[in-house]
């Protein structure tokens, strides 16, 4: 405690509560200008039990005031007290340090002061640290939660990024392979066409070149004879003149000019190019077939749901469109090559593509015929009564015949509904949910109506298949 005669003592006196005689704690200043600790004014006797504020008498001057609860806190005075406390501790520490330098061995009283000061300082630091920690704890918790969430999302996105890049790499590789195939087809076609053209043009060029060389060989002796004639015109000696003329005549006589045929006529050129055109036309057919196959392969790469009919499976009474997406009925059997995959008992066709994963959506349109639309395994029989799509144990299909719609699963039928017209259908195949759904589509509004859904777990690759139940001249079925 400071001496009251010193400036520090006077300040400490001013900052001391007249009631508890300690430095002011949460000071309150009354209108009479006297300051007290709030807790000193809030005595048990002043407990507000009557429901209204009681009068407060200043313990120093006796003036009456409002209750302490209604008095404002003296924040400035509180700050001055706290600063004074801090300076007092700092001064005591400095004084202790000086005493330690002057005296080799501090007195017991000084040691007690140092211990008390250190204890107070440590207590203040610990209190401040605890307050900071209590304020930071919610922030740290929130930060850790958000960081954990972001780390988890970042990990998932990195995995997704790797999967996307791997998928795109495979896609680029597949597309590049098909494009290289197309480039090779065009290159082969170009090389073959140029060879065919060259085979027709080269003989004509050789013949013309041969004639040019032959005439060039005749030009040399004729030029020489011409020079001799010019010299004979100036010959004065008759004997020499006669001998020279005889010599020139012999040279000219010995040169024979065989009749030359004009082989470079436009008519002959046109005939030669016509032959080239005929030969290239065969190459055109091969190029179209190759490019068609490559383009379909590219569509399959870019569109996993791409579907076309396999020419080796269609019944001989069915005709396949150029894009391989439509089969039409033909009363005359087509001279298709014999294939073990070809249907022979029913007007059926199977898709070229098989499907083992993913989500797929196809559009089906039929005109002029009753029909069967199915998803089936590839091991379906190709002939006999068991080769019908509705009869197979490895087939899931809808049959529309005589205005009645039926569902067939593993050869067992379920009548669904009667409808006067059913020309357009939508097929949805989902391997993830194990469902095969059929919806009708209105030709007018495009509205869809659910017809039937099969729940099935496929164990083999499946194909899209169709069957015409009757043969009409304009009957056709298209899938997209």
C-alpha cells in the first residue's frame, strides 16, 4: 500500500471505496459525486423485496438518491482503477528487480513481495488466457467442422475428377480410333482411285511420248538434208552440184514416215475415263460400306444407347433400311447370305448392339402390322416355335395384336389392356434399378402413358428385338 503523502498514495485514496476501504470494484458515482463499489451499495438490507426502488442515502454526505440498480456504471473510473492496479504491479516488480540488483541476497520480506507479485501476474495472465480460450473455442469448433466438411468434399471431388478424366481419356481414345479408321478408309480410297486413273492415263501418255520421240528422230536428218540443199544452191561446180543432189535424194529417200494414228481424241479419252468411273464406282460402294460402319461405331462411342438392326439376323422377308434402323416387310424373300444368326421362322430382327450397364432410352414406331417389342438375351433360338420373342425364357416383351396389349416374361403372358391403336412406344432400360419400362406416346400431343414395367436382374448382355406379327405390303418398324 502506498503512503498517503505521496502522489501515488493520494491517487489510491481517491480510488478507494469509503465503505470497504479497497480499490473500487465496478464503481458507481452518485449524483453527489461520491463513488462506491456497486456491491457495497447493494447491501442485504437494500434488497428490493417491495417491488419498487427504495431511496439510497450516500454513506458519506447523507444525500438521498435512487436505488443503485438504476445508477449508471462509471466505466471511465473503472478503467482508471484497472490501470492503476496494473501500474502498481509493474512498479512493485521493478522495485523488486532493483532491490535484487543492490542486495546480493534479498530479504525474506522482498521474497514474499516477489512471490505475491508473480502469483498475481500469473493469475492475471491465466485469467486472460482462459477468457481468450473461452471466446475462441466456438470459433475453433466451427472452423474445424467446416474444414472437415471441405476436406471431405475436396476428397470426393478429387476422386470424381480422376474418374471423369479417366472416362474422358477412354472416350478420346475410342473416338480417335474410329476417326483414324475413317481417315485410313479415305486414304485407301484415294490411293486406289488414283491408281485406277493412272492405269488408264499412263498408256495414252506413253503412246503420245513415243510419237514425239519418233518425230524428233526424223527431224535431225531432215534438218541436215535441208542444210545441204542450202549449200548446193551456192555450188558453182556442176559435178559437185550433181553429186550433192544425188546424196540428198538418197538421204531423204531412206527416211520413211510411218502413218501415225491420232490416239488423243476426246472420244477416246471419254471412253477411257468411263472405264475409270466404272472401276471407281466399285470402290465407292466399298467406301460407303466402310464409312457407314465407322460412322455407326462413332455413334455408339458418343451415344451408348445407339441401336441398329443386325443385317445378319433379319428374316428374309424383311428389308433393312440404309441406316439400319427400319425393317420393312417384303412379300418376296431377299437373297440374304445364309447365317446361323438369321431368324427363319418368324419375321424378327435383333439389334447389333448389346447392353450390360447404364441407363437407356429408345423410341419405337410401327406401321401397318401387329408387333412384338422385346429386350432379350442373345442366345435366343433362330428357328422353330421356341424362337418367337414371346416364347423365350430369356425375353421380356410387349405384344400388340388384335387391339390387345400383353406382357410376356419368360414365356408367360399377362393381359394388360385393349386399345384401338398403338403405334409409338418408349422403352426405358435401367441397369441400376433393374427395371424395363414401356410407355405409349401420343402421335398428336406427345403425352406419355405408362403401360408396364418389368423388374429384372439381367445376368447376360441384352439386345433390343422386334417382330412383325403379320405381313402387309407397307408394314415397317423403326427404332431410334
